[in-house]
C-alpha cells in the first residue's frame, strides 16, 4: 500500500496533466488535488497498465475537498474504467482524485487532463 500523489505538469497554456504512476490495489489518494479556479473546458482521464482481476478505477470530485461524489460521463454514467481507456467527465469541480473501487494484481498509470 502506498500513498499516491500526482506529478503535476502544465502541458500548454490551456492544459494541466496530473499523473499517478505505479498504482496498485490498496493504494490511497488522500490529498484533494486543487485543479484551480480557472474556467474549465473539460476533464478527461485515462488508465493504462495491468488491471489484474476485477480492476475498477473511478474518479471523484468535490467543491470543498471534503465531500466527494463520483463523477459521471456525458451520458450521466459513473466514470469507472475496467480496462485500458479514456473517459470524458461531465462535471466541473474544484478538487479531483482517483479511487480504486475493486481489483487485485493492479499496476496502473492514471492520467487526468484538465482543459482550461
């Protein structure tokens, strides 16, 4: 079990990347990542790597960094990824974090892109 903190990179004037590397089952994401007060054009996240057995990764958002809700895609469905892929998030939030909801044998990289 590891405490995960992202590497934060400004990719361009309108894009911020948060990357969590070597994510495994049991890892925690305790810190609320403030993705800013600037107007957001969108958020998407992708997950790659080994999902092991039953791997399920979600994304949560918060207005205050205390109360968290599952974020949804453009169809209003919770943004969980069970195989390598990318999801575009519907909500605009101030704080964001990934969450592992299931799985064993995970070795993943989670990348969150915030478009401003």
